[in-house]
C-alpha cells in the first residue's frame, strides 16, 4: 500500500470512527458506570470485533450479506435485538453511585468485553459498509495478509483511542452523574439511544 493511499485511509477512518454509533455510545455509558479501567475491556472488545468484521469483508463474505436477503435479515434482527436489550438494561439501571462504580472482578471485565465485541459485530450495515469501503484501499498485487494488518490495525487503533477518550470523559463526570436525578436521566437517554439505534437497524434495508 502506497503511503498516500494509507494517509487517505487514515482520514477516512477518523471520519468513520467519529460517526456516532453503538460502540461509542457503549464506551460513554461504561465509562460513567464502570470507570476508565473497566472500560478498557469494552474498547478491547470493540477492537477485536471490528478486526473480525474487516477480516470477514476482506475474505469476501461481506458480499453474502449484500446478495442474500435471508442472511442479511437474520443478522439484522440479531443485532437489533441485542442493541434493544442493551437499551433496556441501561434504562432500568439504578443511578450511578460510588459503590456500584467500584465493582471489581473478572466476570464484569469479561462481560463488558463481550458487550463491546457484540456491538461491533452485530450490525450487518457495518459489514456491508466495510465491504464497499475497503476495496478502495486494497492492492490485489500485494500481500492480502499484510494489508489486512495495516488496514485493520489503523482503524482499530483510531477507534480504540476514541472510545477511551469518551470513556475517560464520562468517568470524570461520574460524580455529577451520581446525583439521583441526573444519573436517572443519563441512564434513560443512553437506554433510549440504544433502543433507537436498534430500531433503525431493524427498519434498515440493504
């Protein structure tokens, strides 16, 4: 990959990462409720999820979602259902307190990692986007494996930094969000946003 092509890809990836989506919203929510250290695992889950999506698209499977209505619909409803589930959990969560913000243990880290991974991989529109986006930057005459590491590594690095920035900002606001009224509305807005994104995904056509 030529340096000029890679720089264009960096700019495009930054623009894509800054587009609001489930993973940025999840990082914001987890930063407020779990703190920055636990949110690292959320972001790592997203990193692995996006890397998998890019691998799938480079393997040509993204075209399957474009051509198969059944496959697209199945993945779409799974993804939409998962986002609605996250929304319901966030809506019903109690306002943030110092006690529940300081929960520890491998189970919670594993859970937030899985949530980040699922948010990144459960959107078929994302797979289709990468399937259309990545070919513009792939040189068929060069190693596909090397290009995968370059393309995936660049994108997930940008996404990881953005998600950690959002989580860190939310973590610093945690004392303010700990106020009962503010925390309750934060949870409801976050939950409604997840449900709204899930609804838009469910209504989306190829």
